[in-house]
């Protein structure tokens, strides 16, 4: 009935009322020289949809984003960052005041050891690019703010569920949403599917529009978050 | 006078009437694995403005473009490409039927020796990326079509003019338009400045809107192109 729908809608609207949600989204850019950089195929669509869904559920949302071709969702405060190091810095800053952290960004795992301050000339037939690991944003946040309810994302080409479960335990985080990026799936597409995993549960969200998917995911996240905060 | 302006305008409209112009624009993407790639800060704005200016001058324009956030200019036929190798293939294909070739694209000079077919895992503290030279599009086109009137672009952080003149001679092309990318200049900006160099001449176009600049450049190009085709 209309009343029922209205009740459901209202109930959704307050699921994250007063909750400060920090979300990272999009790709990072690791400079090789002033012109060239390393990046990835993340469009930021999923993260932006998650930010929009959280705002609709009454949350105060901060979106720490890499460079994307998307507008900031209504009611969301956005901070644009460049490299993994920049994103780490902004995320740490906003984590202090947040209740819930959702890491959807496709952060570079490696960054060049040295950045050339001039454009590298193409004199040599080969170029050896030496890269070092970046600082893990999720692990750093977890260490600095162990009680922050944290949701990670995983994009994998193979062994999705096994990898998601292992990442959940290894990182000591609360939930993981894993998607398949095999055969160009997920990246820059309007639809996606997610395997959502937590300590004592699991839910498969089938392929659907990223906005619908983000709303379904955020209901699962809100349920786990509210359960911990009422029972814990 | 109005008549004079009208005459000038009409004269501009037919400067490249019946000339088939091939233009490359934007960055290329060199895949490291299914997720990560190497690219550069080219927005494609200058190349798209050049394509639009050429179309306005009556040319039939083919635009071979990398991934950019720009719409195809009116009256221009666009072909989207991914890597330097893809762009080379498309460019060679369309060069056969072209009279004038303008290479504005920021093509990768290096590409990974091997592309991983799965996402590279971040197990190691360091990653050595071995890269090899890509095939030079300008040089290949010049070799295959030695009589094609060819204009190159150069983006440099230092020694602009010296580099432009040396590139003109080394590549054996007809004209070079060089711009400075020091301190983030030119890339993804609405304005730009160009040093235009040819065998027996040189012209400095001061900083202005990229659309105005493209029109000024195309007048210089049309003048040289038409001079060669009437005297040659």
C-alpha cells in the first residue's frame, strides 16, 4: 500500500541519520614526471553512488575523490585528491570526525620511487620504472581509528569470494564488498554486482544499476553498523 | 568595414576546401594489467580545437582520438583509440586518403614489455616495470607517405625553440607547433601559447584561448600547405 511504501521510504531516510560517513572514490594518479602518470580504470561511479545513497539515508557525507568525470552528488561534501599519498592525508584528516568509513577508491598499490621534475626524454630503447608500495589507506585508518566501522571494496579478476573473505580477516575490517573486473566488467560500466561479506554473514547483490546497487549495499551496511552500535 | 570582414570570413571558410585533414588528439593508455595503465595529462582540448578550426575552414576532418572528456566537434568524423599501437593502426589507415596530417596526440613513448592478463597482486615491496619504446606514429606516417603535408606538436618543459627546430629536422616534417608544459601549463587548461616553426620561417602565437589559437595555427598551416601545393 501507499502507506507502507511511505513508511519504508521514511524508515530508509533516517537509517543513517546523524551518522558521519567518510567515503573514498575514483582512481589515484601517480606521477612519473610532470606529464606522465600511472592510473587505473576506476570511473568513481560506484563510490559516488554509495555517497549519494548514504546522503539519502540521512548521513553527513564527506567524499574524498580522485579525478573523475562526475559531479558531486547533492548534499555531499567533496574533496579532490591526486595521488595515493594525497588521498591518505585527506582521509586521515576526515576519519577523526567520522563514524563510518567506506573505501571504494581504486588506490594505486605502487608509486614510482622517484618523480622526474622534467619530462623524461625517449632516448633509450627501454625504460625501467622502479616502483615502491604506497601506504595502505585502509590499514592506516584501521590502526589509527580501530573503532571506526570500516567497509572495504575489492575488485578482482579471479577467486572473488575467497579473496574477499581473506581481505576481511587480514585487514580486520567490518565488511567487504567485492566485484568482478574480469573481461572489463564493472569499470566505467553503469551496472555492477557485489558479493558483500562480513564476519558472520554474506549477501550476493546481483547485477543491477550502480545507484540501485549502492542503495542495497548501504542498507546492508546500515544494518550491520546499527547492530554493532546497539549491541556493542 | 562589414564587407571587408565578410570577405575575410568567406576567404577563411574556403582556405581548406576539399582538403582531407587527419588529426590525432588526446592521450593514449598503455595497459599494465586489466586494471592499471600508464597515461598522461593531455585533455585533447588543443587537438579538438584544431579539428574544429580545420572543419570551419572547409576541410574534411578525421579525428583519431584517445579517451577524453570532450564531445566530437560538429562536422568532424571521430575514431576513438586506446593504446599507442591502436592509434598508430587507425592513423595509418586514414593517412592513405588524407592530404594533411596534424599530430597533436600525446602518444606514449614507452609501453610495458608484457601486459599481465590478471590484476598484478601487491605481494612485493617493489615492482620493476620494464618498458619498451612504442612505434613512432609521426615517423611511420612520414616513411609510408613521404608527400603527406605533416604538422607535429611538441610539449616540452625546457628549451622549447631549440627542441622544436631539432624535431622538425630529425623527423623531416613540414611544421612543428611547440608549447611549454612547465609548471602544469597547457595541459587541461583553456589557454595555450605556441611557437610555430617551419623550414624557412617561424611565428610566435601568444597565450590565448585554445579555440582562437587553433584558428590562428590553422591559418599558418593552410598558408604553408597551399604554398607548397601551388609552387611544388
